C-alpha cells in the first residue's frame, strides 16, 4: 500500500497544529510558579469541563424543548458515586463506559 506524500504531510501538519497548543502551556507553566489566585482559578477548570460534558450528554434538544436523556441520567448517578469514592479519572471513565455499555445491552 502506498501513501500520497501530500496526504501524509497534511496529517503530520494537523497533528502538529493540534499538539502544539496543548503541549506548550504545560512546558511553560512547569518552569514557573503561578500566583495563588491563578492556581485557585485553574482548580475549577476540570469541574467546568466535566459539567459541560455531562449536561451536554444528559440533555436532548428537540425543536423548542429540552428532554432528559434517561440512559445517560441513569448511568450518571453510579458513575458520580464512583468518582467521589475513588477520585480516579481512569476508574471513573472505565466504570462509566462499562455501565453505559451494560445499560445499552440490557435495554
């Protein structure tokens, strides 16, 4: 199988454009100490991202109304309890995926 050089360069360029804005801030911040108010503000970022992801998946927009996605809401509760108990992102994500897969298989 051969690959077109142009396509390969586009893929590499897209990878760089995606990676650079994600890696550079970590490299810069690791060598400096941030003020306490900035650290406190940054501590809320994961909570905001998680909330946005959860709300987006739990709500379904149809025409002019919002409806609750019952499958996501049912899986959210045990996944949230697992997250609070373990405080592990990996365990939370894996358990959420397994619970959703089990619910979809069962229903």
